[in-house]
C-alpha cells in the first residue's frame, strides 16, 4: 500500500524529510509547500539532490489541502510563531489530512501548551478524522520510546536522565543557532531559548510523556541553565563567533516527584569542542542513564554520510517523522504522543549495498 504525502516546508529538517519520503517504498510524494517566492515552481528533487520528480513546489496552501493525501509532514519553523503554526496544523487536520511534525516541540505531549490549544487540536482531528503527532529525535525517540523501553529492564529505578551532547557549529541554521539559541550574541543578551520558563515549556512535553509512560504524578517541571563565552574568535558556516560572546549552553529540564528530580532532560550544546571541559563530553549524540538496579547507560551516536554528528541528528528527526507515517495513518483520530503508536521500524528500508 502506498501513502500519499505532502511535505510542508524545505528547511533543514524538511529537505531531509523530503529525501526520506522519496526513498521510502510505501510513500508517494504528491505535494510540496514552500514559503519563499524564489522556491515556487522548483521540482521537489532539487531540494534534496534528486532527479526530477514531477512534483513542483507551491505557495498555494488551498490547492494542496484540496488534494487527496494521507499525511502532511509539517516542518515549518515555529520557534517565533508557535500560535501561527498551531493554526496551520489545525487547518490541515480539518482538511482531513494526518499531520506528523517536529515544529512545535512542546507538543510531543499535546497538553503541554494548555487545555485550550489541546482542545483546538483535538477538535480539528475529530472534524477531519485525522491524527496529529509531534516527534523527531529530541524531542522524540531519544527521550520517549528509548528511555521508556530501558526502564522496562529495571528491577527499580531512581532517576531517568537523557543527555544530548552535540557541537552545533556545523548546523547551518542561523535562525535557530544565532536567533533562538543566541550563539554569537553578548552574554547579557537573553535569547528566546532562555526566556523565563522557555526551557521548561519546550521540553516539558517530553517530561510529561515520560511521566505518563511511567505512571508518575509530577509535582512540577523546573529548569536551570548556564552559558559560556567563546575563548577566541572562530568561524562557523553562519559567520564568526566573536571572543566573549555566547558559545556554549548547558541546561536541565526536570520533572520533580516528591521533591526529587526523577526525570531529567539535559542538553550540552557547544559551538567549539574546547569549551566547558568540565561539562559532559561526547563525540556527539545521546546518553541515557537509568539510575537504579541495575544502573544502565545507553549511548546513541549518529553521523550523516559525511561524518557530521549535528546533521546526523537532523536526519534522525526527519526519518522519525517519515517512518511513522504508515502507523499514524492507521491510528484512530486524535492528538497523539510517540508512545501511542506501535514500534516504528525500518521495514522496507534495507539498502542492498555491502555494510561499511
């Protein structure tokens, strides 16, 4: 069976989702939405180094929503326009199309933005007979399915910690890196990511999914962070990071139970490997630590085909969305979490090439 798919945006995640869709044996790309007038009319294959597909990019959302399609992969930027993105998602759902997305990260748990938005999305699902899922690698698989599966090996546990350690210097997304995260800005400049409550708002959805999966009642969700300056000027694809400007962030978002941090999402994000030598180190990826009996440590590392860890993570976000589509389409209508779906596998994705 082939599922008809519309890709909504062609940014970093969107372009890899487009590539994965075109490569997937169970999916057929039937539409492509772009924001930029300059991209309108381009063939979908041009956005991911593929040959001509016959699917041309358009800015006509009405025409796309009038098409017959099973799912929309919504990857438009939402950091600075979350309510507009919710409007987009609800409009697509009401048109009868399932939506899988990585854009509004807090919606990995549909109730994280409050009952009003949750109800809006749920009603849109009911009107359109469609389902909605926010996922990716983080928020997503690395901090919902994977840690919850590991706890199933426990005799008892005291804390679940998911730690991302990645150098983002090669992640060529200036709106996120320089804008949302504030790298390259003065240390006293507060970027969107570090506004009061923003971290807990963004990753609180992850904490809620973990708590739901573990049957926990949360006291509260708290956050903390620290930043480090660049020790010298250095270059990135997005420009120069000047000495003394923000160049590393470490944060924790914690689900408190009985006054103790039982569920912890930690990020260690550097723009240069030499920064924060006393912070957790890694070649790039995720470390899942289940404190308890037995103590478990699971490391998930990723690279793209050129060995880049940051881009590898972007690909994982895209492929998690794409590969979930068959199960999402089969699900009952509603706003879902990642743990509401069955195990998503790489069925049909075997590459016949000799393993490296």
